[in-house]
C-alpha cells in the first residue's frame, strides 16, 4: 500500500524519490519504498523529510510515532498560554508579522483590534504579499447567522456585524494586491486563528465573553507534532467554504 500523503507532498514540492534519496544520502530504492510500500524511514530521515516537505511527521506517517512521544511533541508546540488576548504583548504581534515570509492567515469574525493595535498591519501585509508571501483573510459574513449569534452571545447585538464592516474598511485597501485574498465565512468559530508561517496565535472563544477576555495559545510548529496542524486544518476547512470578498489577484 502506497503512502499517498508522502507522494502528494513530494509532488507538490516537485521532489522525486531519486532526488529525495540524493538529499538524504540513501539508496534510491529505499526512498521509492517509502512511497510505494509505505515503509517508515528511520526517525532521523523522517525528521529531515518532514522539514523538506514542510509537513509534520505525524501527518506523513500517522502510525510511526508512539502515542507517548506524539503527546510530548504536541505539548512542546505550546510556546505560551495567556489568560486573555489583551495580555498578549503588542510587540509579539508585531514580531510575528514582521518575521513571516511565506504565509499569513487571519481567521476571525472581525478581529478589529488587529489593525487598530498595529498601524503597520496593512502596509506590512501589502509588502509581504508583493515579496511573494501568501496572505489569506477570513472575516465573518456580516449578514450571516453566525455573526448575529456571536454578537448576541457577547451581548453587543448588531454591533458585531458593524465591527466586521469596519475592519473591512482597513482590509479593502489591499484589494488588487497580488497574493492577497479575502473571504467571508458563515461558520460558527470556536477559535480565532492568526497564522504567521510556523507560528500561530489561537484565541479561544468563551460563551458570554468577548474574544479579548478569552485565553490565547501561542503555538510553534514542530516536525513531529500535530497540535499546530490541527488548527491549520481547521483554517483550511473554513477557507474552503468561504466566499470571496473581492476578486483575488494571484501570481503565476
């Protein structure tokens, strides 16, 4: 039975089994068996392959890591836990934004605090995208039931939809910039997610409390972990169901 996840990840990066074997210094037949027969490489090779393909070991080889080790690695992905979002230092938001080069993702209902707290957000996103970074912005559809319900839960009613429209006034300045896409979603969110390459800020949602008063987890992706990947997958699921807020412009 073939390892389809490994095969797909290699195809996406243009890496053949022979090229992979050369990079790792192994026999090409060995690399071929990793793909076609789902043979699990030695741990040192798994780590190197995961880094090359920018995937986690647990995704490429779900059964290779003992449960105890997988749990320890997942725990190691937690950099810090804040009791509330308002406790996250502004410097951290700015540092993560500036350091990101490949991918920036924002999944919120409104997240109005971000452009208000970081005056550099919009010009920085524009510069990152023009340099080749992929920027994805997901906002709650202000006409959706999910946004109305969240506003009711926080006790602010229609103000939640207004916050979405207000934040779009900031992001609309990015319309037409290559590599930046914005979408509206109608999904009930259990977390707001802010991704900066391999760092992620996860703002949990607590019934009856605004997001600013809910706990936050700072994650950093590790090759053998799956906690970061869990939230990344959640982002992708919401993204796939979203509707474009404007027509995207993507580089070839």
